[in-house]
């Protein structure tokens, strides 16, 4: 029983260490103000004419959108 208890405690300790090592999630949206990158992405998508966009242009726009969110600290 003691050995089983110690093994469970060691396993629990290892899981807690792994959880603490996880990066903080920086994607929490504010309830009161929009994220500037989200606002920029929204504006870009509103300007986009999907019916007149070629596949290559669409990929370039996706790259542009990705760059907006990759700049976040």
C-alpha cells in the first residue's frame, strides 16, 4: 500500500511539473476591447472580394493574416 501511494504521488508530481512547463496561453480575448490584430484581420477580410480572388492571391492573403497574429508578443 505504501509503495502504491508513493508511486501515485510521484506520478502526480511529474504531471504538475509538466503542467507548469506549458507555455501561457496569450490568446485570451478581452470582453471590452477587441484585439488590434483581430481588428486588422477583420478589416482585411471585409475588403477581400472572394469571388474575384485567385487561389494564389488567397494564399498570399492567408500568409498576410498569419503574419498579423505571429507578431503578437
